[in-house]
C-alpha cells in the first residue's frame, strides 16, 4: 500500500470497485427471494425523521462490525454465517459502501450496499414505516 494519501472520493471509488452494489429494486428482490439481510446503519435522528424499512436490521455504524461478525460474542441473531447476503444502507449510499467493505474484510464476502441509500429506497416507493 502506498504512503501517498488519497482523498475520500478516491477512497470511495476504490472501495466501490470491490462491491456489486444493488439498486433499491434489486435489494428488495434479494430480501424477498434470497433471504438477504438489509442492515440500516443510519443514526437515530434520521430513522426518526424518515422512517424505517420493514424487516431491516438496525445497527448503528459504530457497532456494525461487532454485531455482524458471525464469530463475535456480540453478534445479532440474524448474523448466522459468512455466506448470507448482507446489504448495508445509510442515508444516501456513501458510508454504506465503506461499511460493506469492512464487513467483507471480516469474511462476509457477499456484503454490499444500497445505491442511493434509504433516500433512493423511499423515492422508489418501496415500503417504509413512519
């Protein structure tokens, strides 16, 4: 790895190149048809303001790796193995890309994120509870 610093845009581009990011429609189908796990990492104020996606697991970003690592004593019950498709979403689809790459580093090789985040999901008219 180079010692030359890169900016956040370059970092995001580099990390996204390792993901097969999903559109809201693709994510909804994966949840329905493949038992994919949708993980909402938005902070509470955004969830309170905009609502929740029914069935999504809410895990604050600062707890994500501990809650999603199948080997962790602090894992969520939904975190069953390294093979499950995990789709991370944030508000607009930026932090979720970096979070998904972090999960891949833990061995969740199918982890990815939602293009456009919660805002894109809601704009598509997909289910949201207020």
